[in-house]
C-alpha cells in the first residue's frame, strides 16, 4: 500500500515537470504550425518572461529603480504579458519580416540567434544570479491530501496543473471559436490560400508569437516559483525537443501528452530503474525515448494526419 | 448623362503592359495588357505555362510569396493604382483570387473554410451569416457537408468551397484560376453555370484563367489568349470561339503537330494585319 502511494507521488511530481515540458513544447508547436519556423528560442522566452516578471515585483529591479515602486502581482502579470506581446511584435518587425521568403533553415538559425540575444539581454539587464519568484502561490504540501489520503503533493504542483489546464482550455476555445483563431488554423493549413482570402501573415505571426510568449510566461512563472528564476530554465527547451518528437511537431494535444509522458516517464525511471544502473536516468531518458520514436514512429503519437486525396 | 455612360464603360480592372520576373531572373510576363469591364466575365486563355496564373497573381498581389515581382507596367482597380496594395487590402476593396488547385484549408470544416473568406469584413456577424446562407443557396451540396473536414471532400466540392469562400468576402471581382482543373466534364459545367448565375444575379465580375478554351468561351463575354507571356489575340468571346485559328489550335481541328500558336499560318496573317 505504502509502495503504491509512493509510486503515485513519483507520478504526480513527474506530471509537474511534464506540465513544464508540455508548455514549452506547446509554444513550439503554435509557432511551428503557423509559420513553419522551428523556434529554438522558446525556452529562452520562458526565461525572459520570468525575468521580466521578477523585475516588476522586486525592489532590486529596474522598474523599482526607475519608478520607485513595485507592482502588485495582479498587475505585474498582465504587464509582463504585454512585454511578451511587444517582444513578439519586435521579433516580427526586426527578424521574421526580412526572412519570410528565405529557406526554413535560415529562419531556424535566426531563432538560434534570437535565443542568444535574449539570453544575453536577460543577463545584461537582470544579472545571472538565481532570483526567487514569489507570486503568492502557497508553499508546502497539501494538508488535505496528506490527511485524507496520506499523499504528499506540493500545493504548487496542484496550482501549476490547474493553471496549465485552464490555459490549454482557453487556447482551445480561442482556436476553435474565434475569428482570429480560425485564421490561425487557416494559416497553419495553407499560407498561400490564407493570403488569398486577405489574412495578413505578419499580423498572424505577431499574434502567434504573442500567444507563445504568454504560454512561455506561464511556464516561466511555474518554474520560477519552484526553483527560482535562473538560466537553467532555458535548458528545458532542450527537453522540449524529445517531447515534440514524441507528440508530433504540429500537434497541440501531442505536445501536452508528450510532455506529460516524458515528465512522468523520466521520474519513474529514475526512481525504479535508476538505482540499478547508477542513476542519472532523468538526464537521458527523454532522448532515448525520442530516439525509439524516431525509429519506429517518426510522425509522433499525434502526428497530424496528412490528408491525401485528389 | 454622358459622364454616367462614360463611367459605366470604364474598366473595373485594367492591367497595363506588365512585366513579371520570378527570382529576379526569370522573365515570365513580357508586357501583358487586359481590361475587365464591370459586370463582365473575361476569359484568360492559353496553354500550360503561358502565364495565366502569373497574371492573376500579379493582380491579387500574391506574387510576393513566390518571389515574383511586377517590374514594369501598372495595374488599376476602379481607376486607382493598386500595385502596392497588400492582398489583405485588395480583398477589402473587392479583389479576391481563387487559386489554381483550389487550396482549401484541409483541416478546417467546410463551413469554417467559408467563414475564413469573411476574415476582412467588418460589417458584423449577422451580415456574414446572411451571406453564408446565400453561399449555401448557390452550393446546396456544401450545406450538406458543412461539418466535414474540407480535406475529405471531393474535388468538385473543394472547388465549390474555394469559390464560396471567395464570395464570403463580398468581392467586386473574382480572379478564378482554372476552375475546371481535374474535374469531370459534368462538374465543370455545373461550376461554370454557377459562375454565370453569380455574375448575372449577384453582379460579381469574373476574370477566369482556363485551359479549357471552349468551355470558358461559352460562358465569357470577352477573351484574351496568352502565349509565352504575351497576349497574342483578344476579342469578343463569340468571335474568338468562331475564329479559325483558335479552333485549329485549341480544339485540334487540324491534325498537324503544331506546338505553337505562332505556327498557325492564318494567325500570322492576322497578326500582320493587327500590327
Ligand atoms: N514561382 C515561380 N518561380 C519561377 N518560375 C515560375 C514560378 N511560377 C511560375 N513560373 C513559370 O512561369 C511560367 C508561367 O507560369 P504560370 O503563370 O503558372 O502559367 P499558366 O498558369 O498559364 O499555366 C511558367 O513557365 C512557369 O514555369
Ligand atoms: Mg496556371
């Protein structure tokens, strides 16, 4: 019985990490679907968002230095979202716009450049020390779960999972039910046809990068609340790659399920198989899993069905 | 009074001696001129590779996405120079293209496809809903399939989706590229009949590119014949349809292996006479 509960706890903590992977992968998928751009900078976007948010909240930030006060959390989060939208706009104006007609590999390289620029900028503006991010998410274990089920689960993990669920639901509604969401899906299907009906791609790109930026912000908040805002945050982008291979590069549900599978998988493997092979499975588990998928199911779990019909 | 007549006769769309170059080096249109009168159905004819699609894309400004450039000449719509306008702006003003090969949004439903056509509109949901009903009146088959993914509908249905989607923008002129491509003759006829009704009842002007010369000339009132990036002949559709050279070349009345319209003797005579 105790053994089962322990497994459950491992799974739940894996889910928390999985949610993070899923959110970063989701940002990737959105941009990749809409513009065919493989955005290497997605992880850095999460870092940048978390840094910006920290800056609004902390007394050692630029915002405080300039204005002499800090923002309350409920204002700082929308303000950071605004910064991410602004950033999306700048990226479109300064980078994408000039490269649209280039090969995809060139756009990919541009995003690598962007990742370095953003990381450097973050370092320059905010310094590279670990910053505690406290937006008032209750800390510690949930007493209720502990008392009733004898289960140790961090409150933060519950909040993170709930937030991610709300975010994903909101995105689904946005994509399925709104005019702009429909236009985004249209662009993902066929750029040329989208242009022909008067959808302007530059506007769509700003929107999709903004949405990805906000998803990154949510990821950044969660990770930052858990382990502080630090540069290792941008490294979770590296874990997003196996998630994408697992879930399929163009599938939103794939990004989510893929993220959760890898998050849980690596934790469980670490705990149960780790001791047998000397540990550190967590570091390579995702890549081995992805490799297996590349060999046997290259389109991923949810790889979009290519409609073939004349 | 005379001013009214004048403006009625004015071309809705006019292409003046345009040159188009792809990738900075491939010269494809070498001075194409044509006019589309308001309320007309104009056919742009010619063999594969003649430059029909390029001409339409030059008008709708979809060339940019293919690294094409209009390097000479001008294009006017309702008397205004429209060459520098984005496709978005052109659709707003009433010029929309239905691309060759239909280009439906495969993963969107039929109805969602139609609604994307209304993307640029700002006159409110109820107006858009009215027009959706109108499109379903013209294409009852689309209403039956409104919730199907467009990628899983037949070629004919996809062509209807593409035309219906353009209609949803409430266009003044539709640039229709090869509607007959890959469709059974009966369906082609059905599509052209709808084009005719849209033209007569809804007042939509059409510029249609077609390889199916005779079908297009049956429904058009004026035609241009394009060859190798140049207009080699134009005239009333009924006259073109009766023209010996057109018949000879495009209907293969003569059995000779004539690869080019230029090789048709009578055409040379006519051309000398023209110039
Ligand atoms: N994107 C492009 N880049 C280079 N050449 C092109 C491109 N699109 C079309 N062409 C060339 O331009 C010519 C005219 O093509 P097109 O306008 O598609 O003719 P049509 O529609 O009459 O079949 C062809 O020789 C074709 O190879
Ligand atoms: Mg063509």
